[in-house]
């Protein structure tokens, strides 16, 4: 197991685990937000990170959750 940092949490994961899986291990809420497109990931430098990116020991991941609500779907038949 290797240590990775996700926001304010230290999480132990298997080497090479996908960032999205590590996020879900840290918080089910963050994992859901990421899966639903309401959140995205950045590395410790603020560069956007693909959820499928493999992580190494000491990785720093930030979960950015959008405060904006998605627009309601419009009715195709008014």
C-alpha cells in the first residue's frame, strides 16, 4: 500500500490505482460527484487530472466540486 493525499485526507491505496478509485475510497460523496460530472480532479500543482491516471506514492489530488447546479432539461414537446 502507498500513501496518497486527497484534499485533507491521507488514504492508503495499491500502487498504480486510478485517481478516481482513490477518490471514491477517500469519500463516497466525492466519488459520486466525480462519476456524475459534478467534480473534477487536479494534481498538487492545480493541473487537471484524468480520473483514470495511475497514482504513485505521495500523490496529491484535489477534488473540485462544482457549486453550480446543472440546468434543468428542457421538454422536447412544449
